C-alpha cells in the first residue's frame, strides 16, 4: 500500500449516552477509493464528518494529509473537498454563482465553466438551485467538492435517495475520478456501490469496524459458501438436499431452493444423481458468488437494510 | 476579506431575488410613511421630518428581522454546513450579512427621503451627515442584534417568537410609532433603556434640530458598543449545524449586548436630557405649525 493519506486510530465518538463510534481504526492510501459500508446508524457519517473537521471526536487519533482536521483550520480545508449527506444551497442562487462563490474561497481553483461542462450542467448554468432535479443538485454538489482540486475527497452517501439511473450517472463520475487517482473516502449502504467503486471496503456496524479489505478479499474470507439457486420439475425434499455433499445450508422458497455449498462441483454432481434417483428433473440452476451483503449477514447476522 | 466581499455580493443577489424583501423593505415602510403623514402632518409640512425620522428608524430596526430569519433558515436547511466545509470563517459569514443588509437598506432609505421631499414637500433635509451616521450605526447595531437572536434560537418558529416580542417593544415603546413626549412618564423611562429609542431620538435630533453628531455622544456610543458586542458574541457562539444546541451560559452571554443600553439608559435617567430634547423638538414642530396657520386666522 502507498503512504497513508488518511489515518484513523481507535476513533471514538459519543453523543450523550450513545456511543456512535467505538474504536474505529483504518488507513487510506493516496489515490485509493475507500468505502465505509454499513447500515444507517452504523457510524459512517460520524466518521466522515470527523475527518472533514465538522465534528470533534471523543477520543482517538485522526490525521488527513498529515494534519488534524479540527486543528488544521482553513489550511486544511484548502486540501479537502466533500459532498455532505444532504447538501443544501440557497434556493435563489444560480448554478454558476454557487460555483463562482465557492471557487473564490480557495487559493487554487478550477474554472467553474470547465466543471459545469464536465458534470453536464452547462445548460443549467444560469438556472436557480431550486429549479434543479435531485440528480443535477448532486452533480453540482460533486462539482463544488472538486472546485479546489482537493487532495482528498469525502463523499457521504453520494447516491442516497437518487433513482437508479441518476445513481449510475454518479457512479460514472466517481469512476472517472478513480481513474484520475483521486483519493476518495465514501460512505454507502449500497452493496453495488461499494463493490463497483471501492478499491477497499471497511464494513461498519454499531460503531465498530468489523472487517476491511478489497471486496474480493472480504468475500473470499467469508465462510466460503457459494449460493446455488435451483428449480426442479417436481417438489424436492429439503432435508435430502441438505444432506448432499458439500452443502452447508438449504432453504426452500416459493418454487425454488437456495443451497449454500462449500464444494460446488461435488454438490452439483450429487444433486444430479439425487434428482435421477428420485425421478425428478432440473428446471433451472444459477450459481452466484457471495456478495458483500452475504459477508455482512455472516458477520452481523442481519441484512444491510434491516 | 475576499471571502467577506464574495459572500456580501452573493447575499445581496439572493436578497434582491426575494419578493419578501421588496415588500418589507420598500413597500411596507412607504405605506407606513403615507399613512403616518396623513395622520400626523395635517398641513404642517415641518412634521414631515418628524414622521420621516420615525419611518427611517423603523426601517433600521426592521433589519433585525431579515438578519435573524435568514441566518436561522440557512442553518435549519443545512446551508451553513456546506459553507463550513470551505475555508470560510464565522466572521466572514456574519460580517457579509451585515454589509449586504447595509448596502440594500441605504438605497431604500434614499428612496424614502426622495419620496418625502417630492410628494410630501419635506421642508428641510436636516443634518444629512448626522442622518448618515445614525443610519449606519443603527443598521449595524440592529443587524448585529438580529445575528444574536439567530445565535440563541434553534428554529424559525422560535426566532419569530423572539423577534415579535422585541419588535413590539421597539415599535410601541421607543417613540417610533407615537411621539415619546406624549407617552406616560413610566413608558418614557422604559424607552431610555431600549436600543430603538437611540435611533429614533438620534434621527429626530439630526433631522429636526440639525444637531451635530458630536452632541449625540450617548446615542453613538451605545449603538457602536451594542453593535460590536453583539457581533463579537454572535461570532463566538455561531453554530453551523442545526444539531448543535446552544448552552444556557451562551444565552446569558448573548443578553450582555444590551449592557451598553442599560448603562446609557441609566445615565440618561439620572443625568441626561434626552426626554427634554424630545419634548423641545416636538414643541418646535407644533410652534412651526401654529406659525403656518397664524395668518389664516
């Protein structure tokens, strides 16, 4: 791993009696896209807001670009960019005015018109903020976050609440930034987002970081079961399917069965033999690799959206 | 300073796009001017100065509404949080509010002056330099008071509640809507401790008696001190985030911006002649009215 540009060690945050963060530790290398994946209330936003210098940690050590966010003042803010969970601007401000205004705050800044072009907002140059759609507002928020060419970009749930098409547009933009080797820390509760965009992912739950690594590492470090979804011509016996070679778990659903296997080829051979022996036929078969959602369920016993 | 200038320009553009601003800053004071002239002037052209001084004072005092509501709205909507991510300090945010408010209030005041001159035949401009000084200090002080109110309230509803309480006290007890000399003695004594009184009386002194700014020492000192204390305190207790709640201690500190008026009020009550001057000004206008009507009798 390259030199760490973000260092978080044993970070804690308490709001009254609520412990939002309970000793979170991770590092992000320069040029890396690092994701904090977890359900709502896991502590993702608290972590990112502490790193942005918006909140004071209760304990622990935090360093970004060699500076402590809260003590770095304006010199620190010159180095970072961010999209908050819900960015809001005055309703009557025009798109170009917002970019011009924020550009004026920084010693080094990009041309607002170039940013408008890059984020597909040129046509909305003189539109009022209140006239923008949700996706356009989020693209403007991203443009504003990049106006100072930040060394580190913080994106707090950048696609939350957006429709799938707009979400994909935002993914494309973040992928472009990834190709440019921009250091990005993003939080999300979308599995697809974490798998698609992040070089490394940390899974956060109840204020604790419970696993971290590349999406591939996380998935392979899980129990190693592969999901086999199958349909049979006639109903099958679940207990019989459970007893097949390599099968760890089997559940029956409406018209299909989900089998978790440690040894997929052996399970499939055993399955075919079992169906022949019971005069049954295979109507459909789908083999899926474990997703980060499966990893999350395995680690916490809950689904991400629970 | 660049941030303050950029924010000031942005604030001015935003306010000018707001129809409520046009109504409250231009249309409402003009409507009040027309009604007040009809009620109080009654053929005595000299009284136009008196009425205009009241309308100008109301315009100045009204700035506290816009300043407090806008800041609270920006905080409630999460707009301030986005600014906090940028290298912008609380001082620049607050100072830009006051400057933008000042730059937009001065033209409305000019329009009121010109309107009073052309339509109601304002006899005398008064001491224009004095008017400028009192208006400037008044707008700054009331702007800063608006910021203090925004700093200690957590929602628009709470802000409106406090604004209304302050506004009604200013409206009826500071001589802005009814001449102070005609009020009962105890009301006059209360008025001595209100910031609005020093704007109303200051404007009356410079517009009617053409008093020099130097003779308005207590008025000027109280307005400057209040403006500075309120600005400093609102900067100290500034909150960017709607989730940040203000402590009781900070609320108590906020009240301290009224100390200059308590001191000046106490001084005026014991040794000053502000009430006497207000009576003299009003009597001079009444005499002027009698002289105007004398040949006709």
